[in-house]
């Protein structure tokens, strides 16, 4: 805690002198002097004089005229006078961003009209947004009911800002306030709020995410892409997954369905994106956050964080800095059996480490924005984050579903610490001479992971029998996993063309994957065995060069068609050298080359201003790669897999924006699935990757409802149905025809309500939510690599409440009120039992957020 406190105090001393200026922008009148003229010009003047960012469609307002404006006025008052008799309305996205909309547009858009957005004063760009998937909640004004639901503005299609109900993609957007009030502290917490999402995790830093049932259980590489702003994170390895802090995020965006045309490799199931807060060029501001919680049967957890925004040169240069630290007290105990072959109760059980899954996460982010002129901007940001975890977050169950020892115990003869250090620096350059925009995004990221895994019960009994290695009491596998990745993306997008929008771009990445894997044996005294069990050194590389293009035709004011294509050339190379008694032998350097096209086609039709239907066709893939076993054991390489997705959807905002509906149905055909299997050799049993050519079929439907039946009361509900099964039998996978895919619940849903007491000055609120997950299977019935395990259904209940005291938001919560230990996932490959990840036991906590 000390280093974070010193860092934050330093920032506060350096920036404290700016606080009065920031407050003046929202509580005082401002001088305005704007001549009458065309709406685009007068709005640009307003943005500069009001120190705000404006979002508006140049094409829709270029022929409108606004009156002169002069005098000392409040910002909102001045904008209402400027837009009088223009037919335009506006919504405040946040304290320094305002969206201009056309209440009389033919599409009926109540947010910024799709296709084109101009941003002024503090914008990174003045055409389509450069940060990819953007989502904002807009407060409805100018005649729209204040009791209605808030509008959500997104740019999921990378062609500009548009209302969520105008976007022909299944998107879930959660802004900073929704993340806080819903108790979402990490990406795995999203499961309860995103339809069609499942996870498999062993704690922070090792999380597998699946969307819409696109998973074979223990996937060999990711099927869901992770983006941090506009930067793709990680390699094709599933182990590499950024569990970044959610502090100081603007929002999280989840796109369901293949996104390969726009976002490339590994997005065959969908995409999750962290969207950070952009530096504000005009206003000093900041936020500080603190929280504490207690988990039943576990330890005390706490967090502290702070962020400040400092404009250095008004409307030209600003910095934003954030620092965070979180301690998770854990709730799983590591125990050891005095006699591995004896009973699993009584004196035979030794407590080795209480709350073994406790962890610490800390880091910082620095962000700079420079806008020398309206048409040019440069944003540079850096992120550092470290995770230290004492052990894994799984509990041991027998394959019949009974706890091996206790309901929150794991049997480990060797401690399993995990450390991860992630760093990244990226820059975004935007040049917008009009009517096109050029965006360049450059990044470099580095990951250093060390994972320890107890392998005593899997190896020790067999070492003297098959390898003539005596006196080994315990064994552990140790993986040093390194990633160094450089990316470069260039996009050119049009806006303002009559009836036609286009986007073309190119992407390049180079990833180095040096790593070491050890299997060490330990004698009873604890010293390392003199016998070498296994050591491998890998020098891996991944290179991608791809080009992509999208074209949207606005056939009428209500009907539009989009087509897209991406062609990728991906080369994966591994040079692995192994030694030790468990070594299967060595191969020469192996290379796998992938030439993969992906396609997109969709059409959308506006029934009326607040109802839209769409159909969408998209493809996705994962590249193939080399195996690290000799030909006598398995194939040298495995090939890419692919899927085709067919989707139809309906979105609406009805009854004066009091009810929102987002409904879709989809069909996915997944071919040549990449899976892991085992093969026996004289040296032992080894795993390698193959393709299951029979493939799988996935049919599903997702429904999200929001309603505000009365002022202050908001109700939300989600329901997901997924029917995912193998089309044909696959002997290496152990699957039969028609067998369901692992870890995919057929039904899942949530129901929540929140009420705000608007009649009180402190704005107290209360809320509750329930979440249901159907039963699942963790593997296939005849699998040798991963024996079958049944995951029962479960329901959890959360309660929460809070209040706003001026610039302070306080919250109390109880998560998992009934203390239900729901089973989320199970790994049966690494031991003769199942390592099961559970829902966190009942947790009671409080948090506070202070804005300044």
C-alpha cells in the first residue's frame, strides 16, 4: 500500500492547483460570442468556447443555420438557444461530451446519426472514432421522457458513432457506473451480465473466455479476442489472457458472434474490449476509490485506486494518470495427505496453506493526448500491471461430484504460486483532412508469466516403475511463459459520402514466444532430485500480415447493406529442444503457414425510428500451428479451424423509451475444430494438438430486456439458450455424434431491479439480482485426455444499496447471499480427480468513490 500512496500523493501535489478551474466549467456561466452561420461552423465555435467535445453528423446538419449567440450563459442554456428552431436536440454523454442528434431524421435517430461523427475541442479524431468499439449512455433531452431508459451510443462497426439499436451486431456495453453498481471487478464477473458468455479460470491471469458456445472445453487457444482500446492483446495461446484492472475504464464492450473481418484472429466467438477514459483537454478532474470486503470462510479483501486528469495546454495537451492496488483475501485452503494412498479424512489431512488462492494485483497507467490542430491528434498511453497469486483458485472433487476433502479444499503436495507482469505502450495518430480519416495504431506489449503446477499424484507413483527413478516424493511442473508482441494497424475510413461509407486497412504483428518448461522432482527432505525429469526450451514466433475492407451502402433512409472481407497470412514457427527422462525426443524447427480469408455480410432495416431488424453472416477462424512431439507420437502440425455464423436480430426502444428489447437467434457451423489429445510412447504419455474434422453445430438465442416502468425503477433481464453439439463422432476427442459441447449451459439467465429514491437529496438506491446457470458437462463421455465430470445447475442472489453525497458515491453489497458454491468449470486432465472452479462464497463489502 505504501508505494501506491506515495505515488498518488505525488500526483495530488503536482496537480492540486488546477481543481478550481475544473469545477468552474460545470457550475458557472461562460462567455459566448458566436456569429450566426451554418450549424457545423457555429457548433465548432461552441465546442471551443464551452470546453466540451461535440459529436454530430456533418452530413445531416450541413445545410442548417443557427442564430448568433452572445453573452454570459450556462453551457446547457447556450446550446439550447443555439439549436432553437433547427430541429436538433442533444444529450449529455458525460460532463465534457455532448451528442447532437436530429429529432426529425428519417431514421428517427435520437442519438448521433450513424455513419459520421465530428468531434471538436478535445477529440482524438474528427471523423469515425479511432478507439473501435465505443459505448456511452446518453441522457435523453429535448422532449424525450426523463423517465425513459438512457440511450447507448456505440461505434462497434468502426465507422462512426450510432445508437446501439441501430447497430446490426449483438453488443453488450457496460459503462463505469454499471460496472461499479453491478459489482463487476474482473472480466470473469461479466458472466452474469453478458448473454452467452462462459468462463474457465484458475484465478487472475489464467482465464479462458467463450461466447455463444464456441468452445471444446479445454481449448488449445482462445476463441474470444481481447482488445485494450484499439490494441489486440496476447498470442494464440489460451494461457495468455489480460485480466486487467477495471478501474478508470470508460466502459467494457462485448461483441458476440464472429468479428474476424474487423478485428482479425481469435475473434471467432466474439470480442471483449477494455475502453479506457480519454484525457480531457480542458478540465482538471480526478477520482479516488477504496473498498473492503469479507468472504465467508476466507480472508479480508481490499482495494484502493486513484486517477487524475491534468490539462497542460488548454484544448491541446492533457495527461491522465491512474494507479491501482487490489488484495484478494482468498477462500480456498491448500491441504496435503500424509499418505496419498490412505484415507482422505481425519489425521491424514494436513493444512498447508490457508486461503491459498489469495492474490495481489497492482499497477498504473499513464495517458497523454495532444491535439495541435483540429485535424491532427496523437494519443500515447502506457500500462503496467503485476499479479502475484499464492495458489490456484480450484477445489478438488472426485469424479462422482463429491469433495475430495472439504468443500473449499484443494489437495496439493507442492505449492502452486503464479506471477504475471504485463506492460504495454501504444500510440494512436489520427489525421482527418475530410472527408476521409487516417488512423495509425502502434503498440508493443510484454508478458512474463511463471506458473507452478503440482504433479505429484500424476507422476511420482510411475517414476520407479517405468523410469527407474527412486526417492522422488513430490513433483511439480514449472512454466516460464514469455510474450513480446509488436503490432501496427493503419485504417482509412470515409464519412460524409452520399449513401456510401467505406473502410480499408492493413494490420501487421510480430510475436516472440520464448519459454521454458521444467518438471522437477523433490526428495522427502525437500531438495531437488538429482535425476532430470524434463526440461524444454522453446523459441517460438508468430507473424501476421492482413488486409481488410468494409463497404456500406445506404440504399434508402431505412435500409442499408454492408459487406466486408479480410485476408490474413499467418506463420507460426516453433523450435523446441527437450531433455530428461520424460522427453519424447526432438524435432527440427517446425513451421505452419495459414492463408485465411474471412467474410462479413449484413443488412438492416428500420421499421420506425426506434425499431430495427437485421440479418448477419460472418466467418471466423483460428490459425494452425506446429506440435512439439516427434512424428512417432503425433502429427507435425495441425491446421486452422473455421466457423460460419448466420444471425438475425431485433432491437427496439419502445413506449417513450421505457422498454428496451435486444433479441437475436443464430446458427453456427464450426469445422475442423482444434483439440488436444494424448498418445502413449515408450517415454510416456504426451499431449499434442489435432483437428476434429466432423465439427460442431451451435444453435442459440439471446434476449436482453430493460424497462423503466416508473421514475426511479429500472428492471433488467437476460435469457440465453444454446444447443451446441458434435455433428459426428470423433474417436481421438472421445465424442459421440450429437454429444453436447463441454462447459456450455443450455439455459442461463438473470433478473435484476434497482430503485433510486429521487425525492431525497442524497439519492439513495437499492437493488437486487438473481443469476441462473444450467447444468453442463466438463468433457466428452469417452475422452481419455479429459475424463468426464458433471457440473450441476445453480442460482445465486446479490443485494446492494448505496447513496450519493455530493461528489461521493458509497455502496454496500452482499454477493451470493445464500452462499451457493456453484461449479463454473472443471479440469480433469492434470490429476486423477476434478479441479473445479467455484462461485465465490458469500461476500459482504463496502466501497466508496470520490470525484474531484
